[in-house]
């Protein structure tokens, strides 16, 4: 007899989200759903060379849980294991990241101990929630945000409230209003999760002055600011804006980042950059044995050889081209029924469908034509997300972007409601 294990599941497992998004009703021909780095940008030849170089140089030491240092004394080699790497990750890569972020973001005084390496930036976010948020604590997120981050907060039992966003990102007045609400309700506001540069899903950028006000408020309320910086290096227009981490003087900003968007997702290497005390808190709630030594040694060499910045420049040229193709196609094929702002970076167009369109019918028609996009409901909820669409152009081949958006446009223009 086979027993259904449903009644044996924990509360977390029973209340968890579905493992997969619903299958589309037809085969996917034009995949604009996920924000994935373009395959043609993957530095495959560099990886092949460096992974071999690591094995040739380090041998089996590259395949350990942790690094081993050589200490030549008494005419013999003594292995000095660095067990801290089980919690923080490969010291060499953390040191290289300190140099790189110090240079690219202008953050002074960074060292290896300001970093913890994670399985993608998503794990960094999960560690932050577990390290700093108690059940019932107040957590603030942007009104449209990364759904997985929300899920971690829900699983932790946080009191989650949303902050309005506009064309310049998080609205400071709304943030202050939510904090006052927490005060009135007797809730301790603990953490703000924000994507200030190429926000998900809107791709808007928070101006420097608004960032400065945000940090002032965070210091006043002793509010931890989790800055998700995963898209920040994908800039191909506009002027750079200082990161919150680089502007922070209170030690309250922790920044998650990773290689998935700028290099390749299968590396599964992310990190958190923060003060040493914050990093120690993250390490204290870690429940695995760290990330791959082999991958970390390869990426440490990649950074040491100054390969990352030229790669990002080349990749951004690809994404700029893809964005321009997508923008032109939407303007040409969507009949003036779609409103959007042209982003200066990131992977997405955030589309607002005109109210005259029967969106449910148009969405189904698009899916039946093989067009797969991420509906706004996944970011804003069922009611607020109606009529919004996130279109990811980053991974689609150039020749499919125009054809796929034409199919989307046909679905939209053919489902305009009749007027009386």
C-alpha cells in the first residue's frame, strides 16, 4: 500500500509555493519569461582554460571542502586548514571580490572578511532573512519585487508590508508611512529589501538623492537595508549611480550580488558584502558546507586576470542590441496599446497594456501562439498586476525577439474590447 505523505509534511512544506509555474497551454516558441544571461555571452573558452589550469596547478586541493595552506617547517610540508571557509567560502575569491567591488563601487576598506560566498545571490538573501528577522518582525519590500525574496520572508513569519514605487524606484514618503504604521501597530521594523538599480521587474533606477534619504531613514530607525545588486552591472545607457553599500556610513547596508547575470547562471556563485559583524551573523545561520572550491578558485583567477570588466562590457553590448530590437518591435507591432519606458539596463521591458484590451483573452492568445512572458500578477498580485507584463529579452536569440513580439502584438491588437 502506498501512503500519501501529505499529512506528514511540516507546516513550511504544506504552506510552500508550487514547485513549478503552471505549464503554458501550448508549446513555447518565443521564451520571454526568465531573466537569463544570453548564451552567446558565456565565456566558455576562458572557463575551459581556467578550470584546467586550476587542476594542473592545485591538483586535488582544488576539490576539497576548504583551502589548505603550505607551511614549510622542519623540512616538511604541514597542511594548515582554513575551516572558516566552510562558512564564508574560498578566501582567495573573497579577497578578489573585495578588490573588484572596492574599485567598481568605490567602497574603501574592504577585505575578504567582508564577504560570504553563497549558492547564487538567492541564498545570500535567504541567509539575511534567517539571520536578522524574527517571526513577527517588520519587513519592507517594494510594491513589485522578487517573489522568491518575499517567500523567504513569509516562511520566516515576518510582518511584510509594501512600499510604493514610481519611475524613480522606492518612494521615500511611502517608506516613512509604512514605518510609522509599524510603530503604531507595535511592530519592530527590522529589514528593508530593495533593488535600487534596474529594479525587478520595472528596471527603474533610484536617483542618488533618494538613496541618500533612504539611508538617513534607515539610520534613524536602525533598519537593515538589503540592497539586491544583481542587475547593477548590466548598464548600457545613462549615468552610473553610487550603490547604497558605497554610500553607507552606519554599517546597516548589506549587499547581495552574484555571477549569474553577468557571467553564467550555472556557476551558482553569489555573495553578500557587509560589515564583518553582519557577515558573521549570516555565517551563523548557514546550514550547508559552502560552495565549490573548484569554481571559486577558477573565479578567483578570472578576477585576478582582470577578465570580468571586459566581459561585462562585451555582454552589455549584446543586451543593448537585444533591448533595441525589442523596443522597436513593441513600438511597431503593439499598435499603441502598450506603454513602457526604455530601460538603461537590466534584462526586461515592463509593459503596461491599455485598458481597452481584454487582457485575459490576449494573454491566452499570446500563449497559444507560443509566446511565454511573466505576467504582472507574479510581482504585484492578482488585482494590481492585471494588464502588466514583464518581457525578458536577454536570453532570446535576436531573430526570435522581433517575431515573438509580433505574435504578442497580434494577440493584443486582436483582443481590443468593442466600444459602445
